[in-house]
C-alpha cells in the first residue's frame, strides 16, 4: 500500500473485512474518509463515483448485512 497518489487517479485497494463474533446482527455501512494530517481535517469529496457522501465528509461505499 502507498501513502502517495497522483491527483485525479482512481485507486482500487482490495480490503478484507473481518466481522468480529460479537457484532450484533443488522445493517451496517462501510465508510471511508481521507484525512490530511497537516490540516487535521478530512479531504473534501469532489466526485463520489459509485459511492455517496455522508454529512461528515466520509464516502459510503457499500451497505452490508450481518446475520446470525
């Protein structure tokens, strides 16, 4: 994984998500946000692509359902 990407580049990062055994059944959203350590704030979302933006500056990528 890298910590630097060119402007306007689409980055695809495969991620494996482990659901803890103590997770309650229900619907959950996978959200990401890019954080700028120099300004201590999230980077703005200009084009959400296949996701949607929440009101906190994160990108909602997918909804998942945890079942018992």
